[in-house]
């Protein structure tokens, strides 16, 4: 299927716009990630453990039923290997 010059130009322009939007969003993402790292560093400086904070952030984003199931499984597995609570 042959494309005429106008269609090819329009398609190229559209692709370039998508690529440029993605590039801007990637730059914003890098800036946000740097801000998040700064917050974890600040929290660590006041005595909090960033590794645990990351787990809590992940857990808060989870569906409550899935979180309950995961908690139950972790508890069961810990008991099974002698790390009982």
C-alpha cells in the first residue's frame, strides 16, 4: 500500500510528537524519582529505615484482600521455617 508524500509527512510528524511526549515524560519521571530518593534519604537521616518504608508504600498500594492473603502466607511460611512470631 503506497503512501503519498502528505500522508507520509503527517505520519512522521505524528510519530515525532509521540516520541517527544514520551521523552518529556521520561524526564519528568527521572526528576520525580530523584525527589523520592531525597525523601527516603531525609527519612533515613531521622532514623527511619528506607527499605522498610518502601515495603510499607508497596503494601499500602495493594488491594486489602491481597494484602491480607500475603500477610497470612508470610506468617505461615515464617512459622514453617522456624521464624515464628
